[in-house]
């Protein structure tokens, strides 16, 4: 009975929005396999960009807007897809309910294999954001490589251009953390809840926390 229930839940993910999304982004022979399943709670605000899936392609290798996080109202927690640039999936990805993905024309987001966002987070790119394999984002996480508005010096030159963000393998980013342009989080690290990252974090298997992302503990491991 449990297996039958899983089958029916999976079939319930196949809707008109998923069909439209796949036909929009992929050639027909790929689109009919429905590699990306899109929840009816995801607003497809802009689909002008491109998607590339690297690795095996099968139904539901990428899932947008699904899940049921107890802290959020599933019916009202709307996800947003606004992509004018490029999004690359290197394997399975779970983009949980209420998550917002925004990519400008010059932006690119690369999701490594086994990527997961719990819920209600936002990822914004006008340069490049790259995630390694097995990265986990909690809820209310904000990651953006741009300040949106230009700041000029006395000579009129822009001093706050977008800068790439890199998140290495096996990184866990806690709830309500903010990762800003130019950040680099090393492999195996944990970003504690409410942390602000604005720089390269040199350590590995380290917990960072606080408004300045200070080292809280070293030589740790964590499990999904």
C-alpha cells in the first residue's frame, strides 16, 4: 500500500505546468520525459533563459516547489521562477516550496548533484552562483551575487559590480542565513542560522556563525 501511495503522489506531480515548462526549455524528445516537475504553486514569472541538465535524464530529476514544510502554509507559500540567463543542473535537485529563483540575462546558477532547498529561500544571480554536490539550504536563506543598484565613486566608476559566489561540496546553510557577492564557502562546512557571509571562508568541516561568519567549531561532520 505504501508503494502504491508513492506512485499516486508521484503521478499527482505531473500537471499542465510541468508539461509547459519542459516543452519551453527542452527539445521534444527530452521534454516528453518530463525531467523537471513543477508544482502548481510556482509562478513562472519569466522563462526567457536556458536550462541545461548534465547527467542522466529521467522524470522528476529536478522538482520545483514541492514538499510540505510545517512552518509554512503550503497553499500560500508561492515559489517564483524568473530566469533570463542560464540554469545548470548537474544531477538531482529538490527546490522546496516557496523558493524563488531569479537569474538576470548575465547571470548563471549551477546546481551540483543532490542539491536541496527546504523551503521559502531565494537565490538571485546576475553573475554566477555555483553549488557543489550534496548541498543543503534550510528555509529563509538568501543568496545573491548582486547589489541590484550601482554605487559610484567620485570619478563615476561603479564600485559594487556583481561578483561570483561559490559553495563547495557538502555544505549546509542554516535558516535565515545570507550569502552575499564574492563569498566562497569551503567543503563540509556548516553555516549556522542567521549568519551573514561576505567573504571567502578558508576552513573545511567548520561551523561558521554570526554577522561576521566567525569560526564556532572545527573538525566537524554533518549528515543529511
